[in-house]
């Protein structure tokens, strides 16, 4: 798993436990098994990581809707 994937997974867990505002970059790094340097090599801020997670989520949602629409039969 690439470092940023582990960071994303750890961030989701951290935000699920304590919410985004209370999420700690240090705890995210610890859960991912990476240093703060690894975090900042991938993201400038915690907010940038959140935007990346939201972008990924929205892309998956759009793909799901496109698939549903493409497989729907016209009435």
C-alpha cells in the first residue's frame, strides 16, 4: 500500500473516532505507521488531506451514478 493510502485510511479512522476538528496529524501518522515528514511529503495540511478524501469519495459516487444511469432502461 502506498504511503498516502495508509495516511488516508488512518485519517478516516481518526476522523471517525474524534471528528475532523479534533483529528491529530500525529495520531494519523502513528496509525499509518509513518512520520510527520511522510504526511507533509504528501499533504501540506490536514485540510488538504480532507479535500483529497472528499474528492475521492465524490468521484466514486459519480462513477456509481453513471453506472446506474448507463444500465437503466429508458421508459
